């Protein structure tokens, strides 16, 4: 496992990866939870406690930031530091796919 500048270890959890992927565009927590559940056909759900704990941790680590608030919904977006971490995760996922493809016929 590789420690990143953000204090997180690559590979990231699936939940962390999904949240950061969603925050490439401004979004709020409930919107992310709903999107992930719908796109995964219910296979992946992110509960409110996990969502908001992750958001707080990501803000503290400088991976995302909260946009100026209008109304009651808080929107967040990924920072350059977060994008860099996400790119490391993408490289790791590509490596997993490459190994899976190479080993497919050996099982």
C-alpha cells in the first residue's frame, strides 16, 4: 500500500473513490448517495454517517472543499490535491484490470 500526500493510502476504499469521483462536479451528500445507489443498481449504498464522516475527513485533508452555501444544501467539489489522489487510484484500478486480464485464462 502506498501512502499519498493526502494522508490516505492507495488503494482507496470503494466508498472514498466513488465520493471523490462524484465530486469532480459540485454536489451535495444526498445527491451523491442517490447517484451511487442508482448507477450501481442498488449494489452499492453509502449511508449518511459514512457520507458525512468522509466529507469531513476529506475537507480536513484538503481533498475537497465546501462551496459558498445558498439555502440549506451544502455543496462540495474536489481540489487539485484530491484530483491527484484520484488519479493515483485510477492508476491502481487500471493495474488491477491489467492483472485480471492477464490471469483470466489461468484459473
